C-alpha cells in the first residue's frame, strides 16, 4: 500500500507552517509523498477574500518546487460546487486518481480534529482516510485521545496519528493582515513565495 499525505487548504498564501507540518508528517509516518491540494470553494471561507486559483497555485508551486516528495494537486480546483473533504476523498479512491492500493493521510490542526463533527459527513472522512493531527498548545494529548475515543465509540473508527511538532503560530490571515499594514512577513513564507507576493503586489489592499 502506498501512503499519501494530503495537505489541503486555501493556501492564501501558503506559508512555512504548512511546509513544516507536511515534512514532519512525511518523515514521522513514512509517507511516499504529500499532496498540496488547494481548495476551490471551501464551505467555511468567503470566496471573495480568496485569490484566484492560478495565483494560489503559482505560490504553492514556488514553495514546493525543490522538494521531490511534495506534489501539487489540482483535484479540488477542477471540481465543481462546494469543496468538501469527504467528497474529495471518495473521488480520489473511487477513481484511483493517484493509483490503486493507496491509503490517504489527511493533515489537520488539533482544533479541526476536536471540531470534526462540524465538518460535512465526518463519518465518511473517518472511514476513508487516516487523520494526521498536529498537536498544539491549546489541546493536550489527553484532550485529543479522549476525543479520539469518543469518535471511535460513536462511529466505530478513527485512524489518527498525533504529530508532535513545533508550535508555529503563523496563519495565512495574519500574513495577509501584516502585508496590508506594511508589517514584516519575509520569513513567514518561503523566499520564492515572498518574491512572488512582492512582484505581484498581493494582499496590499484588504
């Protein structure tokens, strides 16, 4: 079985926190590769605040081009309607998009894991993939283990991996806000992404 990680999100913009989580997952879980999969129409985001598919894709490609086990994926960008993780996982598996005999490892923060039942069809997500949960200061291992046990009791399954990694307080929102306020962001994003943002005057007007 091939083990493929999925790093999803709007990537508006992609930043070093995404890359560090993906690399830790790749190493700690012995993954074959990690897909960077930008969302087109996520249910929890205002589409008007998200840059074009091309711009976000360009930034991802800049960020991962020197890492052979990071792969850009346009699967969600090519789908119509609201982008739901459960539907994407089903599509990947039903259509053997990245081959047969694949196990997908979907990466998320501890807060997303705790709130998984607010997601669309959480039972399908639990059934179709392993969850890779980045442990953060706001939730302890005991909190996450307790919630995992609750999900197993309710849905009968919860393949999860708690990833102990540096607690990096960087978000795409804070980067956009800092750029709009002419504040420092240079080391929050990869060098080529920073240059792309500067060259294209991105996020200057909120």
